[in-house]
C-alpha cells in the first residue's frame, strides 16, 4: 500500500540491552550441563538466532541431539530464574523509547522481528509498556528464524507495506542478511552484540552508533520514499 512506512526492529541488542543477562543465562546453562562457563565473545555471535539453533551452534560438535535439547532447556530455566532474582534488569537503550514514540507520532508502522519466543517478547514489552506502539510482532514461534526472510515478509503482509517502504533495524549480521533476503532496507546499529565490521559484511546499507544518527537515517529514508 503506497504511502505507508514500516520499521521492523530487532529487540535484543537493538531496543533492549540484554547483553549481560543472555551471557549469564548461557553460562548457567553450560555449567548445569557440565561444560563449564562460556565466553561472552562466543555467546554474542549467536544472539538473534532461534534458541535451539543458537544453542546447537555453541555446543561441542559431538554433544548429540538429546544433550543439545537438554542444554536448551537449561538456558530457558536459567533465564526464568534470573527474572525472579533481585536486581534483574533488561533496560531499554537510551533513546529507544523516544525513537519508538516519535516514529509512531509521525505515522510509521512499527514491527518486531526477534529470535525470542512470543512469551519472552511479551514479558519484555509488558515490562516496558511497548505493545501499544507496534502493529506486527514476529517471533521464533511463527516459522523459520533469522536470517530467513520469513519474519519480514510476514510483517509486510500483516501491515500491507511494500518492500521498498520497509526498513529493518538490528545489531547483528543475522538481521542484515534477513533484511537483504527480504529485499528491504537494512540499517545496522553498533551498540549491541555484533561488531560494526560483522554487521557491514552481512549487507547493512549503513551502520549507526547512537539513536540520534539512526533517527536521522530513518528521516532520510522517509523523505526519499515520499519523493518516490
């Protein structure tokens, strides 16, 4: 539908600073499985993927399917445990809420494409009161995850927005490859899990280092679509 603009946001590492809690949960899971702690620099590479695929990539090559399933369960348990602990925090990045609210006020449609399950997304969005701003929520429950284009294609189908009027914003190469596979604009952000080089190598049209720069890029995208 001409005239509409859709911004599809990743969650972990893009809107929400979950770096510490994801690493801590994965470390607990690995220790529970008898594997010992796991370095953050390994964990950060798989964030954004559907959980079972992410865990399989981190597990030892000879770990076996049954033990990978158990390790995935340990991660889920560890995350639930953390949420119940005193001092648990998954804060929004500075500028995230203001950006979301501004885009809504200016007529953008907003979506999510995340490797989280819908239950996990609902918990985070309820805590930060974000549901009301988003028209389409695509999670790992709905089919193939990143870097498959399914979530972006479903978001466009739900909102009636064309690929040329859609932009994906994310902090990982998985986000950028997903966007490219869906033939939409790909904007990377550098404050999350992947390095700027990893994000650019995966096909980002541009990368931004704070929300002010990201907002300027979204304004430019909107102005070029209006003129098209």
